[in-house]
C-alpha cells in the first residue's frame, strides 16, 4: 500500500494527539487535531474523493468511523465509535463556551454539565456557572428536605392508621370473644332443654304406664265385685 509522506505525517500527528489517554484532556487534544487536519469529519457525509485523498483513504479505510475504531496495528486509533462521538460532541460544546476549558473538564464532566442545564440557558461565564450550580444545589437540597418531610408525615399517618387498625382489631376480638361465650351459653341451654325434654318424655311414659296399670286394676276390681254379686244372687 503506497502511502504519501503527507498522509504519514498526518497519521503520526493524530497518533501523538491521541497519546495514552492517561491525560484527562487527551480526548480534547485528539478531537481538535482530527477536526483541524480532517475538517470534513463530523461536517456531514464526506465525499468519496475527500476520503480517498485523505489519510483515511491512504491507510485503506472507507470512512473515519472505520479508521478510528480499528486497532493501532491496522493503522487505526483503537477508539470505539461511540466514544469518539461523545468526545466530538463535548468538544463542540467547549467551543461554544470556551471559558469551560480553564476548568480542565473530562468528557464525562462536560456531559454532566450538559445534562444539568438541559432545557435552560447555559451560563456564559464561570461566575454565572458557579452561581447557577449553587442555586441548583440549594433547590435540590430543598426538594430533598421536602421529600424527607413528606415521607415523615406519611410515616406518621401510616402509624396512626396502624394504631387505629389495631384498636379496631382489639374491639373485634373482644366482640368475637363475647359472641363465642354467647354461643357456648346457647349450646348449654339447648343441651339442657334436650335433656329436660328427654326426662319429661320418660316421666310421661311412666305416668302412662301407671295409668294403664291403675285402669287395669280398677277394671279387675269391678269384675271381681260383679262376680261376687252374681254368685250371691244365685
């Protein structure tokens, strides 16, 4: 593969800019070097001629994403496409707010700032940024305090509901005990009534038997008396 001297120099400069990534700002240096040496990267879809005439095509790649993700041994930069996209977005953000560079931010720090001020105007100076962050922190602390207060209130309400529920359970248990006692008394009364009915039935049978015996005796006595009268008459 015939690689021009210019392409080799550009590749060497990009590799140097990438460094070991041990430096917190190495990502920014690499991103800006890429955009300086390859201005068509990240500017939309580059033409085939731009790719072929650049270090990308010279090293046998079909596009920047393929090159940046390939290993160093293959002439790439061993950086995942997703990581490169995050670096590029963070770099663009720092270009819009150059005062942030003095804060020596990492890419993740920049992403956090973007998220923190999403939907609102971003501060235009370090002083405004510090004031806005202090206000955000105070608001978050206030919201957290309100959440804790509401949670404590809710816990107190639940405790009162629990006390009321326990009291209701005690009343129901007491009523259940009284009902059980009434049921036992009712069973006892029913049992006694059954026993009394059985006793009355036995007594009635005895009385009936006595009446029958008495009637037989009376009938026998009458018959004997009649026989005696008949015998006397004869």
